[in-house]
C-alpha cells in the first residue's frame, strides 16, 4: 500500500497501530458521525475548499494536454481519527492522500500545528499543504504512483526511500505549478504568499523533523526530502509553471 503524505513521517505505523488498537477496543472505531466544526474551523474549511476548487481549475487546464481528463479528488475533513480505503488513520499521521479511494484526508487541527509546532503560519502555507496532496492525486491519475509502488516492492530500503523522496518532491513541484497557474490566470496570490509556502516547505523537511524528534539527522532515512530540496522543487514548479519540468525521477542531483 502506498500512502502519500505531507510530512516526513511514515503514516503506516499510525494506521497499523490504530487498527490494532481498534481490534482490541471497539470503542476506538473511527466515528461515522458528520464532521463537527466551530466558527474558526468553518473559516478554515471554506479556505480549504476554495484552494481545492482552484487546483481543479489548474489541473483541468493542464492535464488534457497530456491526454488525461482531470477528475478532482474528494476532500475528507476529520477529527482525531478517520477510516480510509488505505486503512484507519489518526491525526498524528498528518494530511495524506489515499490512492485507493482518491481522497485527500485532512484534520483541521493540522493548520494550527503547522503554525505552532512547525513555525509556518499563513494562509498560503495552508494552501501549499492542500496543493501538495492534490499533487499526489495527479501522480495517481497519470500512473506515477502505481509505477513507484511496483518499483518499491522490488527495491531495497535505501532505493525505496529514494523513490519516496522523489515522489514527494514531485508533489511539491506540482504545488508550485498550481501556484504559478493560479497567479498567471487568476491573480490569486498576494505579497508574501510564496514566502509562506517556502517557509512551510522548509519547516516540514525530513532534516527539520528528524532534528526535532530524535535530535540528529539521517539523510539515508529521508522519505520526503530535506527542507532545502522541498523549497527548491516548489520554486522549480512555480518558476516553470509546467508539470513537464517536475521530473524528479530523472533529476541528478535532487
């Protein structure tokens, strides 16, 4: 199973651990009750939906040139835990995309965590989160996700990690492509927006997260790329404005 997430954290242990706990305690089953929100969450949801709709405009414009009719992903907002076709997940896994059901999963509390824990405030930092996950949806539609999954099944751990990094950096590049198209076609961006996105990209790099969680950095264990790499590929997509410039799988170096 390939689960595509924003953070340099493998969500599978959270999913597997949650599923084991659910088997032992039925009361921990993900709730099927509608998502409940307050006024602040409602504002964040509306912003999220606006960004998601704008990504649809971008990819509906770009992908037909590659012979693909864009079908947008479904957004699922949840609190604490959620059930997806990729398994159950808790908020600790961060935002993620499940290719099996073509849905983007987002716990709204992550926006405050992005600001408070990662030091990356701002509306456009949040927009970058959404655009990155939509980038994974694009990878799924064009077949990249399937190809990477098959290659990882035949690879050793180091090569599997490298493929994961390239996958994540391409999603960052696709987020940059969306930002460029949104600005060029719809003048969506304001002063300082790109700096907010770059701040978020740096803050959630594998190096920063490893340093926060374990006190030291192990580059061979990267699965999402360093903060510098994530910034570079976002800017590559933004400056080029074309998905053709986002081939991380042929890039040397990253």
